[in-house]
């Protein structure tokens, strides 16, 4: 996935795993996401699209989350595209998966989602899509970066400016597409009379998630922070430490389930009826369990996701495959192995029957279809899955330490385990694994481990930290 990353709010280098041009609003041009930078990269994207499109007239779909800077950024992006002679379809307040779905439906050549995903409200970003509604590749990102560096845009004359159309129909279109899928069992969901609490962190999930639930026949919905005003009431990343309030609300309201989405609605976290986290890693596991029970096949997740997906896939007679970290890498592998479902352990569900992008709406519909087919509570369902525990950390490197050297030494030491090196080094043991990745923006090595207990996962992390540092001495 093509990305321009910021460290200390400065443009650094093209990296994978996080899409888009992102930064904080305000400050000096070139240091933060200033109006000049927004225009510069919007222009580069438009030029790249025009250079790669066989059509004389190029069309782009634009949508945004509810960040307070969103309207301002939207105006700059739209005007820049129009100045290049590009027609714009503006979905207004939308979601990342909705824009991804809209691009091919509109027969557009690209799409831009204005969202900094789980980053705080000071941030915004341009997520860039190709004509399939999928994130642009690293190779395309490099070309785009070069165009931005050259800054030699040729804008349209007054008679050839791009058109501008607002389209607010895609909330309904997205939901209709979800409900049309064979595996989404609306009748069963409606019959269960679920009571569900929703925390949409005051972004566009507050519009889309309750609307989906109502369309699925859920009548008892408790809405928390569902006003799309961009005033995030807590850290918007859907991690346990940020979700204490909804955990209490689920218990207080005697609800069956809590649903949490991030600001652009591509990550789905679930709360069990007892107020405990179902676990972002297990959102994909549960949805895959349901899909595979109806349609056996292969699955894909990134290398840092739980082994439970592999176990569930093999239980249903399918094959599990891993990819490098990053949605674009997951999608590429899914197409390669014809996977029936895939995603990432951060609550990202990709159902190719809908589109190749992480989508909390399809994740919600599949999970509720699964729950409706069982006589189990959410906490009881969780107990049916293989239990794994993760630990995540990092190693701060001294200037004398060479990252590739350290990873190569670890790889050689564990040759017998046949390490996977498509994205750093991942070593699988019988009941655990460790994944070591270098950062593209910091002098660190990220260390991820998973084992059958939290203590084992932490001990495994500490062991590999010590081994890496020993190679550096």
C-alpha cells in the first residue's frame, strides 16, 4: 500500500501498511498537512490518474469522515481535481469502505477518502484508491511521489474544468449491497431481537452503523457518540484501554453486544455481553468461522494476526495463507489464492463478495448472522475458539546497530524453523510465533509474539529482544 509517512510531522519516505498522505492540520507548509501540501498531493494524484487512464475524461469519487478539518480539506481536494479537468463525485460524510465500493460502481478512475483513520482529531489524510476501489500499490505510490516532487502540473483551461456532483445515495447503496449477500441472514437477525450498544466516536460510523442495524431488523440500539461532529470523546483507536465506557454501558443496558468502529469505519471491535472485549483479532476469526461453515475455502490475514484464523480455516477443510502487513498485501494474496474471506487482526474484515477492502458493515452483518444461528452469548462464542494471547513491543536501536544485519542473524539462527521473510522475519513454533519487523520511520524493530498464555507471549518477546540485542553487541 502506498503511503507517505510523517515522523515529527515531516514527510519522510514512501512506506507500506498505512495508506495515504497524512499529517496534522496547521503549521508551516512542508512540516504539517498544510493547504499547500493538500493541493500538492491532490494535484500529483490527479496527474497520475490522467497519465494512467485511457479515457480522455477522468472521474474521481471523494468521501470524508467527520473530522473538524474534513470540510476544509475536502474543498481543497475537490477544487484541485476540478482544476486538472477531473470530474468529482462527492459523497460527503462517508466511510472508507463506502468510497471503495462507490469507485467501481461509478466507473471512476480513482477515489480519495479524507480520513486519518484511528489518529486523533488533529490529524487528517488523503487515502488514495485506484480504479478498482483498492489502495494504490507501492510502485504507483513511488510514481505519484515523484510527480509531487517535480511539481509541474498542467491545469485545465476554463472550458475544460472538471464537473462537481454531490451524491448522498451511497449510505443506502452500501447497506443494500450488504443485505443482498447470500450469507447475510436478515430474517434470523431480526428474530433474535438483539439489544446493541454502538460507539462510533462521533464520526461517520454514527450514521452508517445504526442505519445498517435498523436495516437488519435490530430495533433496540443504544447510541453512544454517534453524532458526526468530529469531537472524538476518547482516543479513536478501538483498543481495550479506550473502550471502558462502552464496556460499562453494555452491562448497564443488559445488551447482547457492543459495536465499536474507528472514524472511517474499516475496523470493527466487539464487546461481549459481560462487558469484556471480544478481541479485535477475533472479529475476523468469528466472521471467517461463519463464512467457512457455509462456503468452504481459503483465508488470508497478515503475518502479525492471530494463529486462530489458521486453526479455524483448517477445521473447515480450507487452507490458510499469510501476507505481508498492509491491506493491499492482504488483498493481493486473497486474489492469488482465491480466498473466500480475509483481513487483518485489527478488526478489518474483507469479504470479496462485496469488495476488496476492510469493511465494518459487512463484518457486523456476518457476525450477527453467526450469532443468530447459535444459541450462545457473545462470551460463550468466544470460548469456542482457540485461545491465544499476544504481546507487542519494540527494540530501540543504537546508531551502531544495523537492522538488516540483526534480522539476518536471527533468520540464520532459526533456519530449522524455516522463517518467513516476506515482511521482516516470522518464526513459527509449535504453540507460538514471533514476528520481527523493522520500522521505516523510526530506528526500531517491532516485535510481535503470540502464545497460549499471556505470560508465554511476554516471555517469548523478552527472549527475542535479548537475542537481537546480543547480535548487536
